[in-house]
C-alpha cells in the first residue's frame, strides 16, 4: 500500500495486475472499500479520495482559481479520475463506485470510453429524487454552519437496514464516524454536487456493468437501479436482501463474491 498525492488528492495504490479504480460515495473515503480488498488480490487497486472528501479536502479541483471557482460538478470529478489514471499510466481499468460515485463512473465511461473496461456500481442511482435534492440543498449550509455531526446522525440512522442497525453496531459506527470525519466545506460542496446531479448519456456506455443494490435502501431506491439497468445496454442487476444503502459494509461476503465473479468474467 502506498498513498500518493495527485492534484492534492489522496490516492492509494496497491497490488499488481489489471487496474481496478474504486470511488466512494458521499460521506465516504477510500477506506470504505477495505472489506472488498480480499476479492482483489490479483489486481492493481487504485482507491481515490475524491475532491472535498476524506484527505482530499485541498484538492486542486476545489481551488478558487479554477473555471468553476471551486464548484464541484460531475464533469469535474470525472475528469479528476481520468487525470489520476493518466498520471499512473493506467490505460484501461475496471471502475467500482458507491452511491454518488455510481453517477460519476458513467460520466467517466462516456468521457473516456477506452479507459473503462467495466463498471461495478453499489447502491446505484440514476439521479437524485427531488426530495433528495431538497435535503442536500438544505444540508450544505447546515454543515457549513454547524459541522457534520447532525448529518452523521441522520445518515447512520436512515441509510442502513433494520437488521444492520440491530446486528452490526460496528457498521453503524463506521458510517457515523466516516461522515463526522469529513471536512465540512468539502462535504458541503459534495452535497451540492449531488443536489445538481443529472445522468449522462447512459445509452452510449458499451462496457459490461454490474449493479448491486439493497432491498431496504431508502436513499437510492430499487426503482433507480432498475432504470439504470434498462438504459445501460450491458447492465445486470443484483438485489441483496435485508440490506440498506451501504451493501459493501452490510453484506460483505455477498459483495466480495459478486465483484470477484464479475471481474473474472471480464478477463
């Protein structure tokens, strides 16, 4: 394992083989992927803290000198991923995303189709509902004013399945701590990014795509994953029972198996 800094973004590079690029969701960091690492022993795994998240709170993409004046967009984040791959000499990669990054990954696939060999999208969504947009637009100023504690409490309560909250206290604690540990300004900008997110031209995506979602995911409902499956030509959908919005933490064994088998099939 070796942390690198690329455009002031924290990037963890581990292993050898085909490249797997892993992108966390809102309130996450590269560490959310730790439970799936045993399924990726024969790959070069690149885990990224995206702009504003985790240790990437000073990413160049947030700078006021950029054309966007620090405003994050899906296109900006997708370009950051492409630039990281270019810097690391990666010509083709499997993309793995969670939540917000399941919207980012298709942007990368459309912007750089030769780069993306496949996509595995966990807790996938087509775009936020109007209700989610309203929540994110309200959460950003609240986080800037009062910090991330309230957001951490809300997400750890609402985004996990009932059985997870009852039987997996460590998972609840991880989700809570992950959000509490975010830089408030970076988290706020990512909330606004999600509030404004719209899908790319999904019909143009040619790579095989795995969609994994939980049947108790109240954040990104199953209907969104089904619409993604309908619009991405080579997509298939797996639904995990008694699982909420963080399947990679709530159903570790199932997610390891699904990702491992999916990647093997792409060889």
